[in-house]
């Protein structure tokens, strides 16, 4: 049995890495193809003769993957299973698409093993937990397996196949996942849906033991030029004992600077003194909107202004860089409310203020709000959601002052960092069209600065990384447009 994973994004994918580890431990052969790093991708996949193709998909990428698997299947009949966030939240829709044989809802370790053995014994996945499929015009949903209760029982995620690519050999940042699940349910996030899918199937928020996390990191750092670590968790800091144990072990045994996200209401002296001692260089906090009504009632994030201001003050007091995550083009947002987001970030002292455009994912409360209030743009299409959420080619909702807000989104970094510049921009905002070439240039420059600061790299190294990404992206686009 041979399983091949196909991936679009130029980054590790820990969903795939966990599945790789579990398959390898069962003696199943695996490989990975990263589309932008391969020439003649279709031929390569066919030549590899997989018995199963696995794809991990976030919303926005589905159209791309569906086209690719249809191309493969023209010349090579192979079962395809799609998992990951998009498959989990939109299983019924995606299972009907041509070329998709199975959709895996939720955690996939048990399912992928069961699927391999089911396919080997010609059972067509009907006996496999978590799978959803479309057969004889009917959607079949198999029972869900309970959540993996003890994350320490899983083998360490296996990234080996990423290192066949030069690109990953040069990576200086090492991510790690320490938890699964988040106890909150913000209205723009899929977490609430995931909680509902897993209701009654075990404890939702689980943490790996600090001991195992450190052991995995140590294993992963051997012979690599890693300069920093990034925690790819939804949240840290909920469990005091865990935080203390993790931070103490990290500082004694790893010590590299690391990045993490944290909720503002978990920012306190206890957590921050531990994080600082462990060499946390940057914390990312979700502000979402500076307008508390928008944040709390429309976006469903129950965090007070005071909590954000206090978090900003404390993070700065401990000498940790403050990254914030903000959204624009929100329902009921107007110029004044968008400017409150700038102002709150200024007051918090955000050094790395990052802005996104709201992507109203179908199935989330914010999407329901937008559709019920007739705010969805006529041009909205499920398939055109931006897989990165930063390009604003697909603005999805109708709001007043849209042009002004788009300009603020693009110049956000400068407006937060300099009050003088902010006042000036506000004065001439009507003249600054968001498509203006200078506005676009300034926006791209700010993305570059934000990248370097958040990833703790010098501008020179940042330029090298940008150049590598740009070249890979340009070559991949050329090849794909020529069908190679
Ligand atoms: C790390 C992370 C990133 C990283 C890496 C992305 C990646 N593709 O791995 C970076 C920083 C690059 C990133 C970027 C983005 N992210 Co992000 N990210 C995360 C985060 C915090 C952790 C992902 C992770 O490693 N989880 C741990 C692994 C073990 O879990 P998993 O991925 O779910 O995998 C399990 C199952 O899903 C399943 N599975 C997964 N793949 C497959 C494949 C097969 C074949 C099978 C059978 C099963 C299977 O089995 C796995 C093991 O149990 C998640 C939130 C979360 N907690 O999952 C958000 C999350 C995935 N991100 C999200 C978003 C929106 C984005 C961005 C659009 C944000 C932005 N504006 O930049 C971009 C999109 C990038 C892209 N095209 O992938 C959303 C996706 C929502 C959606 N509907 O798709 C999530 C779910 C956050 C959220 N709660 O809404 N992200
Ligand atoms: S705290 Fe973060 S991960 Fe948790 S529900 Fe809110 S946005 Fe989602």
C-alpha cells in the first residue's frame, strides 16, 4: 500500500505529518508532493503509482484540488480522500464533487489506517470511522470515532518527506503543536462547529505532556539550522500547571526564541513571567475589532477593551513583542468604527499590528448574520474565498465607506505605528483610493516588515525569503498555466 499526499501551501502541514507518522508506524509507504515545488506534477503523481491520494484542505483551496484530482484521474484511477478543516466543516458538499471518493471528518489518524486496510480488502471504506461519501446519489456518513484522548499516545508527527525539498532544508523556524481544541466559540471561527461535531465523543481540549513536547522538539532540532520555534496552537495558557512545567522545561532544554498566540484574558503576570523566562519573543493577540460592540456582539468574541489594553501593557512590560490580529470589512463597520481598531492598537502599543479582511466562512455564525441581513456581496462565491485571507480581491460583504476601510486595511501598519501619519491619512482618506499604486506599494512593504518582525528575521534575510517565495510562486504559476 502506498499513500501519497498532495499539498499546495509552502509550509509544513501538521495534519499530514501526524498521518504520515501513523502510516509509517504501520509499515505503509508514504510520499508527499508540494505542487509549487514540482515540475510535471500530474505525471509525477501517476508515476508514483499511489494506492491512495490524501489531501488536506482549508477553505478556499478546494477548487484548486478538485481540478488537480480530476486531471490525475483522467489517466490514473486512484481513490482520493480529502481531510482537514474544509473537509471537516463541509463534508456533505465536498463528498459530492467529481473525483472525491472519501471525505474524512475531524481527526484522521484512526480513519486513514482503517481506510488503508479497508481498501486492501476491497471494502470501499464503508467500515471506516469518520468517513463521509457519496454513493448511488446518497450521502453516507459513517460513525465518528472518539477523540484521541491521550495525545501522548500518538507517534510524533513525521516531517521527513518535507526535507526532500531544498526549500524546507533552509527553513529556520520550527513549528510544534502542543494542544488540540479550544474551549471558546467566536462567531467567525470554525471552532464551535468542531465542538458540535465532537459532542459526546470525549474531552475536546487536550494537551500533550510538556515532557513529550520537549522530547519531540529535541528530536526535530538535531542537525538543523533552526533559529526559532513557533507554537501552532489555537491557545496556550489555560492550564497553570502545564504552563509552568512547559516553560521551565523549554527554558532548560531548548531555549530558542519562540512565538505563540494567547487570548487577552489569559495575559497575566503568572503566564507572562513564565513565557519571558522561557524566551518567548512574540505573543499574538486577537483584537479583531476596536469597536467593542462589533467585537462582542457581531463577531462573538467575548473580550473587553480593558482586557486588551491590560494585555498590551503587560506584554510590553515583559519586553515581549506584541503582534495583534485584526479584521476589516465587517458587517456594520463604518469609517469611525474602523478607526477605533487603529486607535485601540495604538493604545495597546502593538508592534506588529496585522490586518485581515473578514472571510465569512459558510457554517459560521458570522456568515449566518451576513446572509440574514442581506449583506453578502452579489459576487460572493464559496470557491472564491481567499485561502490566505489577506488578498482582498474577493471582498465578500456590502458596507458603507468600503473604499475608506479598504485603504485603512492597507495602511493599517503605518497608522498604528505613527499617530502623526495616522492623522494625515485620515485627513486625505477620500483622496487615497485603495487601488492607488502608492497605497498598494505601501501595503506590500508593510507585509514585508510585519513578516520580518513576527518571524524574528533581519530585513536582509526577509528579502531572501521573499525572493525565494516569489520565484517559486512565479514559476509554479507559469507551469500551471501551461498545464505542466
Ligand atoms: C498552524 C495553522 C496554520 C499554519 C499552517 C497551515 C496548514 N495548512 O497546516 C499557517 C500559519 C500557514 C496557517 C495559515 C492559514 N490558516 Co491556519 N491554522 C493553523 C492551526 C492553528 C493549526 C493547524 C494544525 O497544525 N493543527 C494540528 C493538526 C494535527 O490538526 P489538523 O490540521 O486539523 O489535522 C487533523 C485532521 O484535520 C485530519 N486531517 C488533516 N488533513 C487530512 C488529510 C487527510 C487525507 C485525512 C484523511 C485527514 C486529515 O487529521 C489530522 C490529524 O488528526 C489551525 C487551527 C487548528 N487548531 O487546527 C488553523 C486553521 C487551519 N487555519 C485557518 C485559516 C483560516 C488559515 C488562513 C486562511 C489564515 C490566514 N488568513 O492567513 C491561512 C490559510 C493557509 C492555507 N492555505 O493552509 C482555519 C481554517 C478554516 C477552514 N475552514 O479551512 C483554521 C482551522 C483556524 C480556525 N479555527 O478557523 N494556518
Ligand atoms: S479563541 Fe481563537 S480558536 Fe478559539 S474560538 Fe476564538 S478565534 Fe477560534
